[in-house]
C-alpha cells in the first residue's frame, strides 16, 4: 500500500477512535471526522462509503486480528479452549473493543466472531459445516462468553477465563 494512503487511513482510524470514545457512532459526522483527521471529505469518500462503512471495516479488522489467534482444531478437540482464547483476546484488546463495539454496535463483535469461526470451521472441516448442534454450541460459547465477560468485569480476568472454560468444557462436539 502506498505510504500516503496508509498514513491517511491511519489518521482516519485514529480520529475515528477518538470520536468514538466520546460519542455514539450515529452522532459522528464525516465533517468532524475529516476536520480531526485533517483531510478533505473527498479523501474520506475515496476510501469509505460513509461512517458506517468505516466502522464496519474497523470492526472487521479487529475481528480478523482476533481470529488469527483462534485455532478451530483446538476448539473441536478441547471445547474449553474457545471461550478461554476469546476471553484472553478480549482482555488484551479491551479498551479498543469497548470503544468500537459500544452502543448500537455492541452485538457486532460476537456476531462477526461467530461468523468467522463457522466459516473457518467449514473450510477446514467440511463434514462439520451443517452440524446444527455445533452451531448452537458455538453460538452459546461466543455470545455467552462475550456477555459473561463484559458483565463481570469486576471479577478477575483469571476467574472469568477459568469459569468460561469450565462451562464450555461440558459441551461435547459430535460429528453427525
């Protein structure tokens, strides 16, 4: 990628994060983002359709970073590993996640992670692609883990990670 484009996108990203930390996505205008990033509106529109497209791309980038650390084979062989892995990753990116995935975007992280896991699983293990029981267990692990993690931030990270692993350890994946 051209260094100028990279610098522009980095400036847009940082400005977006700064604004997102202060207000909901729906209240961020392209004008104020461009002023903060010190770019023209035409520069913004050369890269993104609108503020929601920018948000979606940032959310997808964060999800991709998280997914780089998820091993679907571990998840199949050791159901406790998924919520543990996710909780560790959520802890490491807590500030960014709580900024980007707040307000109306709260459900987007578990939704994107679940979709990515199911996609990876289908690619790596086609025989599991249509396993409804597995999809239900994954949904429970991802959404349940995400909300349990966020609702119990007053507990230690170790306690949350251990408990989520114990709960998911009772889930057994059957290959139908």
